[in-house]
C-alpha cells in the first residue's frame, strides 16, 4: 500500500508539472523583467531575515 501511495503522489506531481508548464513558459516570456535595484532589494531583505534569525538563535 505504501508503494501505491508514493506512485500516486508522483503521478499527481507530474500532472501538475505538465498542466502548469504552458503558463510558466508564457510568464517567463512576457513577465516583468527585474533590474539591479530589484536584486539589491531582494538581497537586503534576505540579509535582514538571516540577521534576525541569527539574533534569535544567539538570544536562546
């Protein structure tokens, strides 16, 4: 029974990939393009989250 469940989940994941592929392809072709300012903002936010987690770990 365990193998059947794993195969069902794998089949469902493959279905989702094939179902969403055309939409993802269209978004990649016609979606908004990021500039360097967007990347700097994303890096700053990620760094802030990492710093916050580090501070929380040091407190405990």
